[in-house]
């Protein structure tokens, strides 16, 4: 297209007044509908008791009910006794963990707040909400480049030799936003990492553990058993949730740890709460213990066409625009796009002005600053297919407009 | 009874091997059954949307849905916009509030952790889980005696003149364990309190706001509107929950604050979570907005006979044992018993050895230390009536045994 024609097309979108949102990794209504069975999973008093006889309506059972622990142990590849089942937000528990280390200290060390000058490793592109937590606690964020099979482990080892470096954020499978799954080598290198700081925390946010989209899904080694072999297990905090399995606003989550780290975590947790919602645990455990595979296949059948529609547009852009590259992940919620350097912000704001909200450019880097101004996270799950097609057509125009300028 | 006969009776209980638990304020199965309608309150997709069209299954809506805000605003006597609806544990949110002040600072002040030497007022007898939170954060706990209509306000004012005193724990209605409801005078004096510390926090844990048991229920003035009139509203953090309305393990809770305090609270909360379980909010709001009064009358009809059974035993003890006194609250979950000085620990351990678990003696005081060793919290709600009768018969023997010794 000529520039004038592009501009005319762009103005047409802008003046249409339509609003589209692709800014966050949200399930679509169709996915949420897939889980309607949860609403009626427990419908009478007899249904309110866990397999070991706990009345899930009443107080108690700090670690969560056995069937929910088993569900998450299976997803994470850990033992049931490593798991503590929590509420609808794993992010909340990640925050709590960082807070514990900062305010009370972990592994017998001084609280981070008193040690001062603490640093945290942030593989990037990464997840903006992770970075927001470390920023709030005042940790200096150190960017570690994401390579094709995980973070640059040479750099991770180098930085971890500094006792001020207190941990690292990881999304080890179908990483947000790159879609990368950590290779066996990377997982083994994590498991054998010997950080200088005794209170080093690997936040292993396995949010997309079972979120395959293709017939050739990635596989991830379970890091906790490997870390146990290496005597490093206390450093690992594994998280997952049903936010993108059942309902983002009404699911359950968990944290899994070594025996020692769990005992330490529960010491604080027991002062804070008498336990999380056990009826939510019971509903989820019952439905998902019998049908997790089917549920994820249903979700994939909804999401996969959206990813493919993106690829159709992105292939044309990649063919026409040198420097436009994109990921084709085997699962997860995002497509990672890189546009020519210096163009990401401009593209995102062109889109926003015309009614399409994208993840802010830079959000995938610590401090919201993408040094190359080139990374854009595409979150195609929430819109319907027709909405997505409109969004992609507009995105296409914005990319071409921005890249046609010098 | 003679001492020998008492001892024989006691040994009979002890050798029976029965286990009874009156240690915590837990609803009974019968109360939980009263709320079975919650299980089927939402049974299809159309039912999942809030009154303003929010899909409660998905992410978003940090402050909670309007109907749940309205439910709690009504219970607390505040405006909807003051309310943030949270998860199944109000204790968790009290912890978070103290944590915010300690770790990040509130009202523009330095974090308590950096100020050092902070103190907190603890009306006693009071709630052990409150004291556990302040203890964990290392605040020095100052006991303020509970009088017949609330904490000793002369002392509260005196202590609050010290800028190191950072707040006070309050259970203003049917207080745990005394059953006292703060009089209008006390509430007004709270509302007009001018603490030296700008970051003074009144934790107003209104857990028993609608938990009347008699035909002459207590009434509590709403403190937040009065505090607004006095320009002190930013100090007040009001809490309530459905833990003892619906299900202790699967309810919803809230915090209510001034506009300014709320904005500050949400600044941290938004880093921590994308929002609490909105389907739980929707189920509760729908059922309770139409039937809260009926629900609480059903609960009262279950609980009241248990309180009356206690009174039957306690009246005999009071007649026989000088210094045995007990409360007859108009609502709430506890009966407050005072035994002759120096006897509480002995009575509780006699009971425990014979199979009856009571709240540990001293738990109702900061650091678990009742200076007079005389206060025992009786929590009669959880056992069935026959179980309660057995427990009271044993308690009676334990009191008489302990008090017969010199």
C-alpha cells in the first residue's frame, strides 16, 4: 500500500470509534463457558466434604485439601506434601513471598529491607506484573536476556555470585511473552545453581504448565526434584494456578516448596489467615482431576485459530518489513513480536489512538524500558475471531505506517 | 460435691477418652447447613454477571462488584465507595494493612520498620489472632483494659499522645471475648481521637456486626461518618466478613476506609492481585442482600440455646464459687468467664487432660499473659447441644476442683 492509502485506512479506523482490547492475557467468554460445570460441581451438603472428611465450609486446613494438593502436584511434577493451595491469585502469593523475604527474612537471613542494596534478576522480555512487585520493594532490577531456550544462564550464574542478588523471576513454560520453554539444559543449570545469597529465591511461575496449543507441545523438566538431588531445593518456589484453566477471577492457585521452605512460609501464613477457600478447591479438584486434559484441549481449540489468524497477518508483515519477527509458540497466551528498533512505542500509540489497546511498549522490560524500543506483546485470546481480525488489520496498518517513516 | 467425689467424676471423664473442642469460635454444622442455598445461587452462565455487567468469571474489578460493596456498606454503615471487597479472610487483609504500614509506610510517613520502637494498643481481654499479628511485626503491645462499654478511653487518649503508638485493635460489637459493644460515647471518643502519630491506624474489626442473639440486641454507631465530621477518617480501617454469616472457610470479607486511605491501600493491592473471587462475591451478595435478616435469625435460633445452656452451668458456679463471673452478651460468639485469680491456667489444663480443649488461658491477653490468670474464653457455638452439655459438665468439675485447692 502507498503511504497515502495507509493513512486514509488508518483514519477510517480512527473515526469509526470502535474499541478493541488486546492488552492483557485474558481468557475469552467461550473459554469461560467451557467451565460451566464448575458452577454445579457441588450442589448439596454431602458434596462439601473433602476426601479425608474435612468440612470445606468451615475454618481450618491451612495447607489446603488433599485432592487440590494432588491436582497441583501433578501439574507441577512435585510431591503433594510440597504444595500449599491458595486463593484465586498466584500473583498475590508471589507478592507475599517477596514480602516475607523483605520484611521478615527467609532461610534465617536478615530481612532484605535491612540488608539494603538488594538486586533481582529479570529475564526480559518478561511479565510486567513480576517487575512491578520487585520495583515496589525497591530491588534493583537486572535484565537478563531471554535466549531461545531460556534465560542466559552464564549471566544468571555470574550475577548470582553477588550476595546482593536475591532471586530471579522465571516463567519456565510458554514464557510470557516469548513463548519459550526452558530446555532441559537450562532447568538442570537452575537446579545446580549455587547462589552466593543463602536467601536467593527462584520464583518459578509455571502459569502455563498445561496450556498446550499444538500437536507438538513443549515439555518442561520439573525443577524441584532435580534441585533436591543437588541440595538446592530451598531456593525454589513454584507457582501455578487455574486462572487460565477455569476462571481467571474465581480459580485457585498454589505454591510448592521444599519441606524447609514450606515450614518457614507457613509460619507467616498461619498468622495471616486460617486458610483459603476450600469449597473453591474442592470444586476445582473434583472437576479437573477427572478432566484436565479434555478441558485444555477445549481451550486449545478456541485459542489456536486466534494464534493462526495472527500468524497470517504477521507473515505478510515479516515478508514486507525487514526486522519484523514474531514467535510461534506451542502454547501459552502470547505471541512475541519484534518490530524494527525504535518503532514499538509509535506503533502501540498509533493503535491506541485508533481504538486498539495493546500492552504498552516497554512493559515487557524492567522499569518499562525496552532499550531497543522494539518488543510488542500480542495477547490474542480475549477478542472473538471477528474482533481479532479487525484488530490485526488495524495493527497491520499501524506497523506499516510507523515503519514507512524514517 | 466433696473433693473426693469431684476427683472421681473427673477421672471418669478422663478415662472415657472422649474428645471435645470448644477452643475456637467456629460455626456448627447446623449453621453451615442453613446456607446451602449459596451452593446453587449461581447455576448457569447468565448468572455469572454482576448488576453492572461485569463477567465475574474473568479478571478485573479490583475493588469488587457493586452488589457486594453495597452489602458490606449496609452492614458497616458506610458508603459503597468506601468499601473494597476481599477474599475469604478479613484477618488476611488486617495483616496486609499492618504490613503496608510496616513495610511501605502509610499516610506519607516512614515505614514503621524504619521508625523503630513502635507500639500498639491492645484492649484486653481481646482477640488472640490480632495480638499474633502485632507480635509478628515486633510492635510493643500495650494492654488497655476493656471496661463495660469499650476500652478505657482515658488511657487510649493518653497513650495515643505518644507518636510511637501506631494504632489499636478494636472489636467494637459483641467484642471477642467480652461480648461488650462500644457505647455511643466510646465510639464518639474514637471518632474525635487526635493521635500524635499521623500513621495511627484504628483497626475496627466489626466481625459480629449483625450477630444478634437476643430480642434486645446492642446497637453500634458507625464510626467512619463520625470520623469524617471530625476530620479523622483517614485513621479508620473497618473490617467485616461473612465468616460467621455464610461459611467460615468460603466466605467474603471487606475493608472500608476514607477515600484517601483507600487510594493508598489500592496502590499496593493492585501490584499484588488483579482482584479477589468475584463469583464468591456475587453468590453472597445475591443471597444476603435479600435475606441477611432471616439468615441471622436462623443462626441465632441455633446458637442461643447453647449460650443458655452455658448460663445454666455458670449460674451454679457463680453461686458456689466467689469470684466466678461470666458475661451474658446480646450477640457474638463468646461468653467471657472470669475465675478466681490464679486459677484459669489450671482449669484449662485440667479440662484438656480430660479431653476438653478450651482456648488457652492467657490467649485473650497480649503475649498470652493474663496478669491475674483469671480469664477464660468460652466458645460454645461449634459443639452440638449434647456435646456442649458434656463439655460444660466437665468444665464445672474442673472449676470446682481447681477452686477447692488453696
